[in-house]
C-alpha cells in the first residue's frame, strides 16, 4: 500500500506566508499542520495488473486505475488526471483568496489543468502543466485578473509542490 501525506499548512497567502486562523479551528496557529492521505492497491504486472485508489475523505473509494486507463484511454483514472484535478482545485481556491484580498469576489471561475506525460530518456516524466482559467470577476479588468491569477499560480501549495515542472497559465475573462 502506498500512502501519500501532505504535511504543509494549507492556509497560506500568495507569498507562502501562513494566514491567521481562528482559535476555534486551531489553538496555536504556528502549530498548524494538516495531514491528508491517499492510498493505492495493485495486483499483477504492469500491463495486465489492476489497481485501486482511495482517499481519506472517501471521495475516491477503491476507484480503478491501471495501464489501460493511463496509456490507452480506457475508463478509469490515472495519476496525471488526479494531479490535474488537485492543481486546478488548489489554484482556483488560492485565486479566490487573492481576489478577495484585492477587493474582488468571483462570480464564477473554471480552471482546467492539462498535465503532460511524455516518454523521456529513462522512462516517463511529467513535462508540463498548462492551466486554463475562465472567470467572471465583477470590477476586475482582464489585466488585473491575469495579474492576480499569476500570483495564485506562484503561491498555491500544489504549484509549489510541482515546482520542478514548467507551469503555464492562460486566462480568459468571461
């Protein structure tokens, strides 16, 4: 069983600084640590094997994955899709915070994260992530929206965790 734990605080601003938290959430803001787990089970070989992934929250519970869902387009999930969903979610949430700090509230935002897996010398690697954001933010012009989106891209915890991969951003104001 593979277990993934995230031990970094999730409440950070676009500069990576911890944000004050209410005492009802945590007695000591300096001691804030949130752990989340994901697990995977696998049986068989690479091409004929089958796996299941689960998350602590139960959002995924023994959800199937395998070679075919990763490389052949068969139903099921794959690590790149999960990274993309996590990155899109984290980035959009971080942008909501940054917009609020700048005096704006999004009416709507939708982010897609395209994660590129390529064959490289020695195996496969994630070589790029492209975020595409479409949003409607009353009072913010496209230049302001783009500037704040770039701050979110740089400061979101998942972007930081994926810092070894080039991350690009395309912004569309609705």
